[in-house]
């Protein structure tokens, strides 16, 4: 049985998993911008992990919501859909990372929200993005 490729190894098309993930995050950030959110941070890291995208949503009532967005990108359905990879443990970790980011950044928000964006990149097809707001709530 062959081992899974590491993030720096390349597939038969010469594309690394890291490059695929980065492309998916670029598409997700563009989607959030098109929805009127402001990107505050991308790929923020601390000793306990990484946040893919941190964004700010300002509502019509001027309420500020900081959105912590997990992005999962897939090139096929062999391992299931991209959003299926977000487990309860992952959501728990995202909550800890969000609290750490808020503390480190010193940003005040009226609300916080955890979102997920699944990106499907199938050969020969336009990318499919699915934005789920308020995961694990």
C-alpha cells in the first residue's frame, strides 16, 4: 500500500498539495471579498495551529463580526467532499485558535463566527465553492 504524498510532494501533474491548497484559499478569499467581507489575515500561525482566513463582516447595523474561515480543497471525491474533512475536533481547535487570534490581534468584535469553505477542483470543470456559515455552533 502506497503512502499518501506529503504536502511538498507532487502528483502526476506536477502540482503539490500545498499549491492546490493555496489555490483553494485564494478562491475562498475572493469569494469572501465578493460577499463584502474584509480579509484581515491569511495563514495566521501560532504554536497550536493555523487559521486559513480571518475576515471582518460589518452588518447593516454596524455590528462587526470576525469570521474565522477554514478552507478545504479537493481535486476529486476519492476521500469524500472537502467539507467532510472538518471534524468536531477540528472545530474545537478552530475555537481555540480564534480565541488566541483575538487576544494576539487585539481586535474587538461584536460577534465571532466559524465558517468553512469547501473548494472542489475537478479537472476540466470550473471550481465549485461551498460556503457554510456558523459551523459547529
